[in-house]
C-alpha cells in the first residue's frame, strides 16, 4: 500500500489549474491548483523500510486486539447472562428498601421540574434534553492525487487541491491549507451545545446524569416565526437574524450565504416513558457490578420488558464482536501489505514488474491476515472458553472420524457387491 501524502519530495512544482481549464472548457476553474512531487527509487526504498516497521507494529497490535476482543465478548456475554438471571422487575410507584443493592428493572414516565432553555437565543422548551447544532459557512480544502511509476523506480505524484465553501459544524483551520491565501476562515464564535435537565423523576425514583445521558429519542425541534421576536431580543450578535425552515439563520441572505454565516438548528428529547435496568441505590440507580466483570446500566425508551432489553444487549454485543473482528482482519491485511511492500518497490525499476509484484503481495497479505487472525481467535477461544472450545473440537474430531470410517466401510463393501462372472457349460 502506497501512502503518497507521507513522501518527502525531492522536487516540487505548483501549477495553477485555472488557466488550463479555460483552454479546455472556455471557463476558468475556480480556486484550484496542481502540485507535482517526485521521489527517487532509493527514496521510495527508504520509505518502504519505514512501512515495514509500521506494518510489524500494526500486526502485533491487531493480534493483541483480536485476542482482547474475544475476552471482552465473553466477559460481556457472561455478565449479561448473570444479569438476566438476577434482575427483578419492580414497580416505580414506591421505593422498596429491600431491593437496595439488587439489579432491578423498572419502567415509567420521566418528569422534570422546570424547562430547558438556550440563553444565547432565548429558546425554552419542555423536555429531557435540548441540543443546539451550529454550522458555519466556510472554506474547505479537498485534494486528489494521481501517482505514476517511472522507469528506473522513481515515482511522480500529481495532486490537485480545490477549494469550495461549505456548511460545517466545526471550525475548519484554514492555516493548514496548502494555499491559505484567499481562503481564510473567520473564527467560529457560536458552537453547538447540549442543555440537559440535571435531575429527573421516574415516579418515586430520582434520575441523575448517568441515567439521563443514556436516554435517546432526540427529535428535530422546529422553530416558528412567532418565536422570532423572543430570539432576536436574546441575541447579542451583530449579524442579521431570521427564522428559515424552522432554524435560525445569521446572515444577510439565506439564499446566497456569505463566508461566516451561521445555520442553527435544534433537537429535543421529549419527556416520556423509559425502562431501566440498574442497581437500586436508595431512590437512585447506578451501575450493577456483575461478578463476570461488566457494570450493567441499561436504559431504553418506552415500556420495554427486562428480557427484551437483555436480548437486545446480547445482539449488540455480538454485532460489536463481529465488527471488531472484521476491522482487525482488515488492519492485519494492511500490516502484512506494508511488511511486503519493499518487494514491489524494488521491482518498480520496471513499473510493470512492480505492479505484478504488488498484486501478488496483496493476495499473500490477505491470506496471511486470515491465517493469523483466525488462529488468534481460535487460541483466544481456548483461553477464554476452554470447555466450549474443547467441545467444538471434540465434535469436529468425531465428525471427521465418522466420515473416515464411513468411507472405509463403503470401500470394503464395494468388492463384495460386485457380481461374479462365469462360463456356461
């Protein structure tokens, strides 16, 4: 795998693209230019050696990561199984001191004292959480590179940088642009924020931040034109303010945004029924420490039975396990590809040979990743689940032996079933 951005050019040249585009299409390409960098064969070999070191490190880390993932999956599965067997469903109407320290399941409506508000714009709402999302119109740099192998092993990379104005919810640092002149972004003075109730009630129980943070259900909160006067009264900025499509727009013309204009939208998590699985601590809830190792604190919206909440958690654990396995195998492939990359660079003296070599090393890297990854997972199974792994291995051996002996018995029976031939007298 070639990392073009990492090379240190021996020579470089920046070529504006606007003039070239005017000859091709009759109009000027806006805000883009081209840079050509080159590196010698020896320079590429040095870079490939660095890739070997990084590849080895990546391989080691992925082997450790795959092994750890199997242990994490087993611990979480055992903790969920332990919790499913210990959980007690209780009524939210009263607090029973006899359940202190136990893993409980409770459902009920969430209520809050007071309302949510965004003091910067004077917006108030009834709910669990009010989220402000801010976007600013600003410059963004994009690059596209094309690399060409040269006879003799050298390499030339042509990179085209283009600039466009986009809406983005975070500050884009224009000082890092390849061509910052003419593309300076103003500082982002208004940022996204979350306003959440500090405490809530679930009938007789108190809800604090660890539980409230886990409640989902945020929905778009559209502003109306009737709120415009209140919002303008609270707003202390200098940009013109208007309500457009249920959002705040800061700027002169929303149809033709200017650099530094803002779009501000809101989401609201409404108050409603939630279900909780957690350790009861007086009138509050906190994580339940399972003997298997995990701390259990699950929150779902709606009236969800305990068995369904645990089933969903088991499914989520399985999904995470497979995603981490797939990610580990992918990174293992990259690691082995980096480890084998010097072969392709050395043969790039004749570009055709280098391309063929990279194709071959890519296939080898893939099979090595599968071999090492699956072996690591298998060893982890024996380490974390020895009884289950031994059972699967024994079942496999028995199945293989059955197939073997069945095949032998059929071969032995075949000569006996062959009809004899003779001569009539």
